[in-house]
C-alpha cells in the first residue's frame, strides 16, 4: 500500500505527475529528501505539506496508508 504522495497546482509542473507512491519513509523529512533527489527543482519551489488533509509545519511520522500532499501557496477570498 505504501504512502501516497499527491502533487497540486504548479508543483505538478515540476513532477509531471499528480501522484506517486513511496515505501519505507519513516517521516515527512525523509520523504521530502527523497522527493528532492527525484525532483531537484522542488528545492526552488515554495510549497507546503499536508498529511492526511491536515497542513503540517514540522516533521511527522508516516505509516502505511498515509497521504501526503505538496501544494503551492494559495490565496483567495
């Protein structure tokens, strides 16, 4: 099952895909490092992470079946 990673908005311009699956990521920091290796241009992109539909601002442990989303900043009213 793994961890599902979703990409939204302009982040998909870098990844070209809207989702992928990862195995054996202990936490969000590890996942982010792996994604930066695969998609180096992410280092120059502003985005935030959501874990299971909750925006996160710190490293969080991951388990099988979790969903992590990378989303660009957004605004609106």
